[in-house]
């Protein structure tokens, strides 16, 4: 299907009384279904996953072939790149974009997440689905909850000690901290699998997840131990996991940071406004699409999470046109500007703490 085949249907002329903005999404959904943009692309995914698996296998072979040499450390770079690709395929499977059945998507998620990455697919899906249900919602979206970083000035005011210093400087520290994201994801996955609550709720599923995590870590450690000396092995792992976390975090960073942040006391938006007003698209061509795993079409992905990745680009002009017709702001920017906006938001969150620090210093003087 090409862009020329898309029919940009007009927006509805009137809504039923009492619908509010809840009646805005169904007409768009009918257009999307009419263009077959929710249809599965099994062949596209099969080829992509096979190529990714072969690339990872080739890198593993190269690590063993080069052996205990400083040149081996260079292979950590493509290893991180294609590890992130595995994360994208696991993400798509978690949204049921790949296969028609839940079981097959679950198996694909276990393969790409638990086995290839050492990251629990069940933990990721639970967290990510809560994000999709209420993106950027201060009380309901785990991605904007209080953690290492905070996303509102109300959250910032509660910080004490080292966390307060971190918040004052979080815009500058954001990318360096992403180097730890790959390790943090693994730690959170292991914690979820071994938690007593997890075993009680779904014992068999946690056993499978745990076994695959053990296989991943055993294979990873064995590969590095066989191929190189302990010092080089540790350095290789740090480079690989650091770049993996940086790449993955850099893809997700521009999507929502600095966009609308609804609260429990705020407007009750319908599905379309809740997803569109809190999301930002990143412009680019095939290279951007590949590097960002299609998540640069964040608005389309949030509106239609089960839409196969190659269809997001095709849906974009239809969604953008529809939003313009009904008067809903559709945000799209370049790669650099998307990071500028995200970092500017993080910087503004820490502004009161920086001002308070300056006032404190002036008082001492």
C-alpha cells in the first residue's frame, strides 16, 4: 500500500449530543480499518526478525573469532544496535502487532525480551500498557512517576539530599544516566520474576520467564568468558549495556516529555485527545524509521497500538489531516528539536530548586 492509495476522508460534521470529544475517534478508526492499516504484516515481521537474529548470530561469531583482543570491544557497538532492534520486535509483539493470536505474540515477546535481552516481557508489557492507557498522566502513567528523575515541579519539591541535586541538574544528566538504563531494566525484570506476588499470581508464567532469564545471563557470561580476559569482558559488557540503554532511552525520550500532562483533576479527554495531545512525532526518513523502530510515529502508535509498524508511516497523513479538520493539535518536529523540547521540560522542572539554591547561597554570603 502506498501513500497515494490513502483516502483522506472528511471529519464528521456533527457529533451526537452528549458525546463530548469521545465521539471523535470512531470516524478515524473507520477510515483506518477501511484502508486495511490494521491488517497483519507477518511476512514483513518474519523477514525483519530473521535478519536481526542472523545479525546477532554474526556478531557472536565475530566476538569468538576475534577473541581476546581490544578490537573485540568495537563489536559491542553493533551488538547494542541490534539488541535494541530485538527490543523493538519484543515491543511490537507485546502490542499484538505481529501475529493474530495472543500465544504467538507472547512467545515472540519471550524470545526477544527474556532470551535475547534478559528483560522480562511480562514486566515490560504491564508497565508499558499502563503507560498507553494514560500517557503522561501524573498519577497513572508509570513513565512519569517519581524515580531517578521527576517530571513536574510538585514532584521536584519533595526531593531531598542527593535526589534534590539530581533534579536540579537532571536535564544535563539525562543522557549520561541513560547509559545505566539497560542494567536497570534487567534488575527490574529479575525483581519482578522473583517477587512473591509474581509467583502467586502466575506461577507457571514466572517460571518460564525466570528460566529464560537464567539462560540469557548464562549464555552472555559464557560468551564473554570464553572469548576474552575478565577485564576485557567487563569492559565489553559495560559498553554493550551502556549503548543499549542509551539507544533505547533516546528513542523513547522525545515521545512525550514536554507534552500535555493531564491530572486526575484535569480534563476528561476521549481516546483521541488523550493520545494525540500527550504525544510528539519525530520527522525523518527511512533511516529515522529504522533507528527509532517506527516509534517516531508516536501519535499513530498510541492511537492504534496494534497497528503493524510498517503501516504507521502510511497512517500518518490520514491522522494528521483528520486532527487538522477537527481542530486537535498534532505535534511533529525534527529529531534535534524533539530532544531540545524534552530537555527544556526537564530543565524547567528543576528551575525552582536551582533558584532556591541560589537564594540560599546569597543568604550565606
